[in-house]
């Protein structure tokens, strides 16, 4: 029996990254002789893994406290059905790429949940699972994992065509990962899969020329032995490079004069509500390190019922000045109002990205549909190199996307928050076609903000608070503010008042998102809240809710409420100070524990005062342990995931270990149990 080389891609995506990677796999499949079908896990009418005989590739992200994304929830519930037989998926051969972020707890747990359950039900890997870390750069794992997928699929189809479906495919997996072409075992500390590499000394297949540095540029390259975005230093500058294969183009873009579709917001606006901003307040002093702003949205006409802890996605555009500069750089400024027609190249099996509308104007698409601020992935950098005329500039772009140049890519592109426009400024001879941008720039994603209010306290209104993110000037790019926070700050600048309120007529588009970050339904359960800086936002909603519940249920028993808050300066950025002190005074908040990391010692000369929230947690370890272990209370953590959340988690392990006199591994099991019971919840960001 001959098996057609056709496989299925299923993705579960929360913010579009898993979908983008799945679509990239689908687009590359044809280059390797395969046909791929693709579907979101939520579209269960389009696939049936219960009877799927084709190989299946899963790409799954993680959200919340290690949960599968919303689009995968139904699928997860289905496969977790306890009535399923242990061999229910014995026919299934699959590979899985899990996305996560080591800045958060339960790394890649969304993918791991699906992976382990499929294994329990008899499914087998034809290729080892990949775990990609957004904290260090997804592409570090994603790119080589995709490169290795094609050989794994070839072996899978070869096995199927030889009528050996019953063979143990785990051997195939080990062959893919740990043996070289001669069958010798590799060091398992090496990359799990080999990149499909091209040597720079080899002939460029498209131009028929050897890719080398211009000799006239060599002296300049070595004049200053300091690496930067624009230049490298030995040994990289002297290395023969291994660069990824050039991604195949699959789109053609035409600009046509004439009318465009009505343009207000992206095509998926149907799920969004246009709401007015009824209040804008600067919550910090002018000399604070960061500027925090509270916005009040009027949602009375939308009839949105939210709970404290829920979040709202805000749609924001790219900066008009950056869009104009990009149009000018691409020599398309005079065509910015042209209607855009996007089609697949002949014989391409890829799909036109759904976030690019047909007949939208070029300016609209660059403003609302494409994330022009995103750090270009290595595949994009590789493609840009082929449209760069200057030899030394081309060489540098190839270095940045090469295996040898990974450290430079991380330092000068990913960690420096470099975007496409920054690369085009740095490499003026790079002139990419519009189709390349449409193929590689991801969808412009909305930004999520937690509700900092209770609808019981503010009927028809919702508040949220944010810090204006600032990126200082550096050699790679000019000073700029965060895409959404900077836009919001500019948006309300005319109505912003320090600790004041004025009527407003500004509008923005928002969508309500249900969360699991909620107060316990049982009012008697005690809660511990940890929220430094703007991480206090959802807890203001919690306490407003609890204050109203206490008024309405005066005979009820309420559990204790603890809030651990921290900021830099007591008199500059103590957010919601008056509200928190009121809650503490009227008994809504049982314990308000604060710390100020940059203030000088007080008049009494206290030198060992707590600096950060984890220090105060340690000082109150006995109470925290009792609430969580004896009283079955809940712990909520909100704020920075890169440092604070990790430090709080480490402190929690220490507190539990000391209380129960157990080692770190046993303490980790206890903490994992708290997460499983939804008694340790996080709302964190990096």
C-alpha cells in the first residue's frame, strides 16, 4: 500500500504565536515534498484524531497558570475523559512542539498536558517533543525542531509505506535526535536536531555567485574591535558560516489604485467593543522612575459583566511616524493609499495570512495588521540578506542568522528589542519587497490589562492601570515607548490630570477576557495577595468586591485578607495608597504589608527593613504557611514574571520547607499541589 505524504497540523494558540509557527510549518511542507492540512484545535469538526491515520503535528502554547490555551480547552477536556480506553490512541503517530516561557511557572505545561495524555492513551511519537522558551527566544528551539521534522516525517512515511506501522517509532525518534548520518551516536548535550545548513563558501543558488565579504570593507570591519548590530569581531568575522536555508517565498502582492474597503480596525474587530475613556489619572509623581496611569472605561452600553481579576484586550496601532518611515524606506510613500491584493504564488500550497485583509490600503495594513515592532526571527533576517546589495552588510545579516552568530543575534537583535525598521536603518542597502514583509511580520496582537475595579463598586465602568514602558536610546535603536502603553499615554494626554478627573471623549477598542484569577467563591477562605507596583491592580478589584460583599453580608464570616505591596518610593509611586489605607481602616483588608526598595532608612535608623515583597513574606512566614497549609487559603501573585514572581516562588518553597521540615523537592510537590487546586494563582508578565 502506498501512503501519500500528507500530514495534519493542529495548533492551540492564545496570542497567535503557536498559530504562526503552525502556519510556517504548513508553508514549508511543500518544499520538502509533503502536503499539510492545518486546523485550530477548537475546530473539532475539521479533524478527528480518534481515527486519524496520518502523522499529526501539534503546536501548543501555554497560558495562565500553565493552562492550555483557550482554543485547546475543549480538546483537552475530550482527551481527559476517564472513560477512554488505555489504547484509545494506539493508532496515532504524532510530534508535538510546546511553547512556554521559563519566566513563568509550569513551563510549557499546555503542551505537556496534551503530550502526556496522548501517551497515556497509547499514542506514539514519531519525533521527539520540542519545548521552546519565549524567555530565551522561541526560535532557539523552534527553528532546529522544524528543520529536523522533515527527516522524521520522511522516515515515518517510509515506515508506513513498508507496512510497518506497528514498529516501535520511538527508535525512529532516537535516530532523528541522537545519531549522525553514519549511525554513530551524538553527544546528547548537542542540539537535538541538526539545522539544515548552507555554507557561505558554497555558491548562492539564486544568484550563481559565491557569497563573500567585499575586500574593500575588510579594513573597516576590523578597525574597531567592538561588536555591534552593524559589525562583528573575530572569531565570528573570520568564520565560515552555517546559515539556515532560505525560506521559500509564497506570496505576491499587488498595489492597485482605487477604492479600499472601509477601514477602521482589523478584520477580526467583530469580537471587540468600542468604548469611551471616561477618566485618565496619573497615579505617580512626576519625578517617579516610571509613570503609572489609570484609565476608566465606560462599558455601560456594552453590557459587559466582568469579575475582578478578568482582563481586557486592547487593540492598538503601530506608531504613525514609524509606518511613515517604513513606507518612505521602501519607496512606497506615494502608494500608501493603494488597495492591496495578496495572492499565493503559483504552485504554492501555503495560505494567505488571515490577518492581512484583501483590498485594505497599504497604510492601514502596516498600521493595524502587522507587528512591525517585533524582533525579526532568524528566517526573516536570512531572507533580508538576499535583498541586500552591499557585501559587508549582507555578510553581517548572514552572521546574525547563522549558527555561529547566535550570541550576536541574541545580544543585538532579540535582547535589544530591534525591529525591522531598525535593521533597515542599520543596513541601508537592504531593499526587501513588500511580499517579504507580509510573509514574515506576525499579526499585530492586542495587549491584555487586568481589571483594577469591581463592577459592584463601579457599575458600567472598568478601570485598569499600566506603567508607560520606556526603551532608552541605544546604538541599535532610538529611544521609544512601549507600543501600547506609549500609544495609550499619547491617546489620553489631553485629558490626563494628576490625581484628577475630567470628562473624556477618547475611544479605544477592547475585548473582555475571562480569567481564572478570581477570589474564592467561599467568603470564609483567607487570601494572600502579592502585588508590587502595577501588580496591585487586580487586588484593588478584589478588595472593592470584598468591601461590597461585607456590606451586603454583615452576618457572614469572612476570611483574612493579606496584601504584600512594594514600590520604589513611598511618596512617589505608592499606587492606590488612599484606597488601600481605607480598606485597611475599615477591615476589608486585614493586613497591609508594604516595602519601599529605594527609600533611605527612616529616622529611627532602621537598616534591615524589608526591600522587596519576598522579604516581607519571609518575615510573615508563619502566617503565610498557616493560611495555605492549615486554613486551605489561596495565594495570588501579580506583576513581573522575570524576577519578582520567581523570587516569590522561591520564598514560598522556603516557607513551606521550613514549616513542614521537608527538602526542596518535597516542597515543590506541595506547591505543585496548590497550583493544581487553583490555590496558588499567578497573573504575571515579562
